[in-house]
C-alpha cells in the first residue's frame, strides 16, 4: 500500500483563523467560550459557545459557506483530480432558520459540489455524515483511497456552527454545561458548542512534495468501529473506541506502549469522558503519557472536530508538545498523570487522535513523522 501524507491543513475556530493562531492561543491557555449573542438562550439553562467573532455580520449569508471560503482560499491550489470528502453534519441549519432560504444561490444542496466549484475542479467525491466523528472517518476513508492507489490526492473538509437548532437539541439531552467545559475533570457537567471549519489535503509522497509540504506528516494507521449500544450514549466500557484504536495501531505496526501522545474527543460530558478513560485503560493499561482535549478552548465543532484536532496534532508533532487541557482543574483518577492543565512535551514521532459520535461511531487515526 502507498504511504499517505498530510500535504496541507487549515482551520478556523473561535480562537484563531489559522492553525498557527490556534496553536499559539491553545498553548497560552486561552478559550473562546463565551456568552452567545446571535440567538436567544433566555429560556434555556445554557448560554455559552465558542463562536467565530466576526462571522455573523450579515443575516442573509450562509455562514457555513463564509467559513469554508476562508479555509479554501488558504488550501488552494489543489491538484485538479482531487477527490473531495465533505464531512460537515448540520450544514445550513442557521441559514434556514434565518428565513433566507429562498435565495438558493447560497443554499447548496450538496456542499461537495460547492467546494469543487470554489476550487475550480471537477466534482468528484462523497459526503459523509458519521455524527461527531465525521471528519475523522473522512480522513480514514481518504487515506484508504490513496493507500490503495485509487486517487493521488483527497481533500477532506467540514464546517459546522453553534446554532439555535443544535444548541436546543443538546440542551434537550442535558449534554451542555451551565458553568464551563471541563474535559476529564471530576466536576465536569457538560460540553459547549463551537463554530469551526477545516480543510485537509491528503496525498501520496510525490504529490506531498509537489504541494510544498514543509513538515511531512504521515497517516500510518486508522480504524473505525461502532458500539451498537445506544442512539446517543457511548458504550460505558469504551470497547468500541478501544477497538478503533487497536485497529489503527495494528495497521501502523505500533505497540500501545509506543504511542507518544493522544488527542481525545474530550467533550467534558460525564459519559463521554468516562468512556474515553475506560478505553485508555483498556488499550494502554496504567501507562502514563500525554493525553489532552482542546474542546475547553474551541468548544465542540461537531463534524469539523476531528479534522481540526488532526491539524492541531500535526502542529504538535512539529513542536514536540501538546497544549494544555483548558478548563480541567481536578482530574479524574484515570486522567491523573496523563491529562494536564499545562503543556506537555513528548518525543514528536507519533500521536494518536480519536473521535466518537451518536449512534456509537468511533474513529482513530495515528499520525507519524
């Protein structure tokens, strides 16, 4: 099988418009989570999200498209025969809510086609909705297509928003926090949502060099699994996530003891974080190594989350450091010696990243230099 590389990556979140800005502010311990102003939360108990500050200047815009235009401008150029995988999961909910749905020019039926048009390439691709693991699943499938020689380059992209529709949905599930997002903290009581967009160009080694990749990072292993236990809740013992991790490690030829750092889903909800800690114990035993979450800073960006976290992991490999887990003050027992409120250094040779979502889906990716 061919090797798969990340040639380019670009992101936008509430704390920054580039990977470098996000990295710097994560390292400083900054968070974008604050009071929601673009819709009324007065009848709810939850009033915070991590929003992109200058995004909602016009009510007549599809803000998914606005975010994607910004990231696509920075991912250009891409090879003309690039396969596109769109992995955003809520699409234009905010735009539909605004009452502007009559303007079909800004309400694309298929975002994949819209992305292709913006990049001036042929529409060749698929759309994936794998809940909050969508972009991680997209990266795994994109890597597989390159590894099998079906395509030379694959663009995985996503954007999702903290909208009234999504906010009230998670509110009904009592999954949001009324205080602050605290991944892996004993006092955690829920998550915050966030705006986010990502575009990652995957290529083979030759195309990566042509694309001018300065710090080649390889996707050496990936795994996808399903708990098949509940429509929203994860398997309490973390067996589905553990299976995805083990599949990724076997593909990469790395023993669990050889994993140097781990970027978790880390939403700050009671059940997700306990499930992830159970999976860590299952796969890695009592071994202590750097584990972190960035959702205390940028919120949960839904379908874009895994792609954004992969871009941050690419930066972590370059810096040989993982950022602090913002919001965590009093770690769970299983998180002690692993998750930290300060930055942690590591060898910089490999890093694991995973995501989980509704319906029991789990996805894992191992990055190496």
